[in-house]
C-alpha cells in the first residue's frame, strides 16, 4: 500500500468582520492567523488511484493529469461576474494542488491572484490558511501528493438571502456575497495510493457591477 494521505484541516480564531452592506448589515465573521495542518486520514483509501467523480451540471472542476504528466500551474481567477460560478471555481482552486510540481510559494501566489484588490475587505490570512505551511508542504512533495476537485453545488446561505430580502439595497455598499460550496477532492500519492474526501466551504465573493468577481475571504464555518 502507498503512503497515507495528508488531508487539510484548520484551527480558527476570529479576527475582524467584513461588512457586506450598509444599514441593517449582514456580516461574515472572518478569520486570521489560522494554521492549516494535514493529517494522515481520508474517507476512502485504496491501493490504486481513482478517477475523479463526475460533477453535476454547471460545476467547475479541474481534471486529473494523465499518468506521468505534471499538472498545470495554479489557474488564474475565472473571468465571470456571477458569484455562484466564481465561488465554484474558487473552491475548486482551493481544493486542488500538485506538490510534485508546484512550490509552496507558487501555490500561494496563484491563490492570491484570485483575491480582491480592495484591502478594506480582503482577508488573505483566511485564504492562505487553506494550505499547509512550507514544512508540511515539503512532506507532501516527498510523498508525491496531488489532488483534483469537483464541485457538486453552490448556493447562497439562507441567512444571507434573508438579509438581502430585508434590505435589497444593502448589497450595493461592497457587493460581497456569501456562497456555500460543496464538492469532493480526489487525492493521490507515490506508490499508487489514493483517497477521496467530501468538502464544504463558505466563501465571501466580491462581484461589483461591470467587473469580474474576486475572492474576499473564507468564512470560519460552513453556512447552511
């Protein structure tokens, strides 16, 4: 059997709040200074790699690399103005990696290209906490570990929809949307080992009129 998978987890501590809109505001409690680590467990572990599960219609995914080929560098942000489509793509980006060919610095640089340039709202700490530190990343490289992701669905959480229904004009302050995304990650590593994990994440996404969406933050917990 191949080496065991290392899967992402994170400890969170609250920092500042990102204001979604003016007036009767809905806020997302964001996170800073989180430390990600990777454990030796996954929901499904086999001796041979699995093909990535097919996403549902409309999902954005990253296809696995053919055997013996290197994965492409971290993809840049999807040029869309739809917060649901952007969140699906952003979650796929956050859940996918190839430690065989991508350094820790390169992974972070790719992730940062998805961020909003508006510093008043951006919480980079909560986003970079989604990958392990450089020492643990080197362990992933030693294991030849890589992952691809599929997204099954994305939706606006009920609390966010209710807040917008209560004050439709509020969103125009910052045009930041909360989106919960669900999907699956397929992991593979040296020796033919593989694993699969169900994933969920709630993202804050900024989609100003006439501009492409950008990532604002990762919420500390998944919203329903």
